């Protein structure tokens, strides 16, 4: 199942979830109305005044039914509105502590390195990283609406009990949820299930505060018990919906993690430690059940019908068919020793990387969208490990990271253009940031082109703390820096576009990657602008560019002639990418195939072409890993990485 099929499946699951939610709400409303009817009857039998009042019971019950419906709906909407703040809010609500970019804690440093490498290999921005410090069990989760808004959280137990390969397997599993669109569904599920729980909460509070000695105390107590029962039915249906949606996705995420990290040892090792650890993957946080369907391991011991995860032994057997639970005895004795911790030291990979060869194939690239493989991960490891130490420190320093991004847009040559750019920077953000950008630019003199966008991805998280007005100013400044020499090169457009998409997704996470209902018919102008830009970037000769354009265009519109636009117009390309993000998932798949057809027409892929393709896919919210269907761009492997 590729990324686009996952998107279609997520839409179908979302529809099923809404139908199940509506039926569950109606069932809860019916139960509450029945409880209220019994309470009124009991109250009337015990209170003469109430009986003589001859209350219009049908009207009261109808109003109560509508009231319960309104309460459940309002509670769900309020919860969903709260969750619009993004994945970081979910992690913080469970007591998550942010992992600082420049942390010196060895375990946190290892966690950050693993997350960054997987983000680079996946072609997505580095997510926010949190640790649940008070949770000794082994668990993790990812939350958010889209990759650009994602947050990854791990428990303290995962940090202390898992080695690097095992942690890598867990994080790769969570990235599968990030990349396949599971997180958006999970956030909505949290909101809807909370609406079903609210009646249970009301009944519990009514029972707790009912005055026992008053005349109507028994009636109110009966009503409270009834609401508690009806609310329990809501909990029943909520847990059933979560289990129905979540369980099969865990198997898919396990399989994706193995494909990603190129070995089963890490993921299987983490699951074995959960199986052998006395605390397992349990969470002690009282609010943890809200995110039970998001967790790596089963956070709560629920019965089979309500379990959001398959049995851990079954997950291990899918990874290692010959596994026997009896082999856990020695591991259990070791991991349950209070003094057991994995070593603190972080050993970064040092193996060399050879450049894959072959022809660019649209089918392979499409299957790779949001599904990075071993080549991507190995490539990301090496890019990360060979990044100049000074730049690595700078992009992890909240004060320097913005300067890293701006320095990437500064002219490489000393002269009037650079001075004009630095003057613009000083005017917008002051002399300290301008000086820091100049310093970072000097450190980038020998930076390999393939390392530019990964470096930007690592620096992006530092901008999350900026106020919206500063982010808007940063977008404007990036455009001014790109135009300072009177022209915009493909890389300047790519980085500026990524920055705009990233900031837009931060400011409105619920809208990030939501997609739309746009089809290929009616999108011809936007697609022509995008294909023309890609064809021109890789083919300086007009005739070659025309043929490359025709290759991609005919893949989409074989019976509709269209001329190649000779010069890329970055303004129209910006508008085109905004419009094409509204395409349906099947249409996006065909568009990505057409982009690859255009890109691969001349048989070679440059770093500049790959960057344009990557930013186009990022704008479509289709994360594209570095190795395009197993082919790295020409010049895309720094000499130090070549085997």
C-alpha cells in the first residue's frame, strides 16, 4: 500500500469513524432519555407536589435528548478546537518536557540524533521532541495534523532501557504514523471520543455532589447513576471505535519501520523488552487513555475487544516467525534489574555510502513517497554525520538557527549583493542576527549542495518559538534576500517555499495537508506552470525542455495539447503549488508520476532538479525521501560519503 492509497484509506476510515460516532451518540442519547424518564417516574411516586404538577413529560424528555446531543457535540468540538494547537500541545498535556536542541544529556542527544536522521531520510521537517519524564514504562507516540506540525514523545523508560537500534525502530514506527496521515485521524478520534466520555463525567460529578439527606436526593442519585451507566456505554463505544481503527495500523507501522531501518533487530528488541519488562509499556498518567490509540505499545491493560494494539507477542512473531516467549526469561531478569540501563554514549554511523545507479522510474518514486527505505536512511545518516561541526552546533542553538536559514539565502561571493542582503537583515531583525548570518555563511563556503535542505530541516524547529508577526517578517525577508541580485535561482525558490509551507502549517496546523476535492480536470494551468519550471531547470536547451515538458504533460493529458512555458515564473509557480495541494490523493499520485517523467527525461538528475521536485512534493504534502527511487542526484553525494 503506497502513500496515496494510505491517504484514501484514511479518508474511508474517517467516514466510518463519523458514522460509528453518530450511531454511538444516538445510543447514548436514548439511554439518557430512558434514565431521565425512570427518574421522573420515581420522583413523582415519592413527591406529591411533583406528581400533581402534571409535567409535560414528552416535551421534557425531548428537550433532554436535544440537550444531551448538544453537550456531546459541543464537548467534541471544544476538544478538537483545543487540539488545533498541534502535536506539541498533546505531548505537553501529558506532562511532556521538550528536548532542547543543544542538549548535552547523552540519552537526549541520542534521541535527537535518531529523530533528525529519520526526518532527513523521510524528507520532512524535524518534529518537536518530548520526553515523558515521569513514565518508567517503555512507550512513545507521535501527534499532530501533518509532518510539519508533528511532535514525537518517548517515555523516560524508553530512553533508559532501549539501545540506539531499538530506539531507532520505535521512532521509525512512529514516523510511519506521521507519514501515512494516521495522526490527523488520531487527533479527530481524540475529540470525538471525549464527547462520548463527557456524559460519564457529568454522571460521576452529579453522584459526588448529590445531597443525600435532602428530599430529592434519591432521585438525583438515581439520575447520576443512570448518567454514569449511559456514559459507560459511551466509553464502551469510544473504546470499540478506537480499537477498530488502531489495531491493524500497528502491524503496518511495524512493517514500515523494518523497511525503513533495514533490520528487524531494533524493533523486535524493543518489543521483547516491553514483553519482558514488569512495567511493560504501561502509562501511569490518568489522561493517558485519551492517547492510547497513538501509543507505540499498549498503554492500558484493556480486554481484547477494546485493545488498541495487537498482542505484543504476536507483533514479535510477525517480525521473527520462529520467536518463542520462553526465550524472554533471561532478558526479563536483566531488564527488571533496577540497575539496568543502556550505555549513555552515542556512536554515530561511520560507514561509507556508494551512489545507487540505474534509471529514474516513476513507479518506484511514487512507492517511495512517505515510505523511505534503506538507501534513504543510510544517506541521511551520512549527511548528518558529515555535516560541519560548526554548522551542526549552530542549527541546534535557538539563537543561531534562524541565522543558519538566512545564511543559506545569502550570496556566496563577497560583494555588493551580499552587503545589500546583510543590510536588509539588519533592518528586519537587528545587527546581532545579521552578524550571526555572516558568520554562518562563512562556515558554508565548502558546504555540499546536497546538505543545504537537510541543514534547513534541522534548523526549522528553532523558529517554532517565534511570534507570528516575526514569522511573517521572516517570510518577507527571505523573499527580499532571494531577489537581492535581481534573479531567483531554483534553490532560493525551494528554500523560500519550504519556509512558507512550514510556517503556514505551524500557524494553522488543522489545515496542514488536509487536501481537498480538486481533480486534474480544471487544474491544467497550475500543472503546466509546475511542469514547465521542472523541465526548464534540468534542460537549458529549449527543445530539450519542450520534450521533457511533453513527457510529463502527456502522462496526465494525452489528448490535450499544451505548450511548454519557456521561462519559469516563480510567482505563478507559487500560486500553482498552492492550488495543487487541493488535489485528491489519486490525482496527486498521477501528478507526482508526471513530475518524475519530466525530471527523468534526459536520464540524469541534478541536485537543483531534485530540490525542486522535493519542494513540489512538500507543497503537496507528499514527503519525498532523498534517494529518488534508488537514484541519488548527480553531485548529490559529498565526496567524504562516497564508497
